[in-house]
């Protein structure tokens, strides 16, 4: 598969992810959860900018310069250090399906980039591995948020 096609597909998925997180941030009741979804939407925008720059560079026949992005795992590490998962899980029982979907979106992104990296070489491989690593951090964060909220749900008496 050509790197151009991989990046075009990735760009569309990143737009979808950003839209999901932006729209659902507005639906959530918990301020910490809203903040997490808004921050991920902003990070997805940085991924969009990064991928678009790679596509533009390929079309121009030059190597792209990576735009300034937070270090790998920056958002997930910050969320962990601020105990965001604990705060969010307390109020997220009603939004379990949204958390589950967020986790699945990020897992799909990570798997897509891993698969694409296996068939790429050189700088393209490095770019795809980097994107996979970033998405894996988001995946772990939302999995933990979902699992903690689900655990609270499972412990509730019938009827909430």
C-alpha cells in the first residue's frame, strides 16, 4: 500500500475522531470528562495538522518537517498524574457507551497505524509508529476510564 493512501485514510479517520470527541464533550455532564474529551479533540487536530503536512510534503517531493507536537503520551501521562481517571469515573456511569466508543476509536487508530507501519519503510515507518504510540496512550487512558466507571456501575444497587 502506498504511503500517500495510508496517510489520506489516516487523515479521514483523525477528522472523524476529532468530531466524535468534540461533539461528545458537549454532551457529557462531568466537567473533568468534558475537559478530557476537549483535550483529546485538540490533540486529534494536531494529528490532523501533522498528517496533512506529511501529505503536502509527499506531494511536493520533499521530506516533511514534523510540527511541534506534545511528547508521546503527554496527554495520557498528564491525565494520570492529575487523577483525571478517578474524577471522571465517579460521574461517568451514565456515559459508559461514550467511554467505550472513545476507547474503541483510539484502539482502532493504534492498530491501523501499527498495521500500516509494518508495510512501510524509512521515514514513513517512523511516522506511522509514532502515531500508533500516541494513539495507544489515548487507548490506555479511555480503557482505564471505562473500566473504572464500569466497576462503579457493577457495584451499584439495582435502580442506581
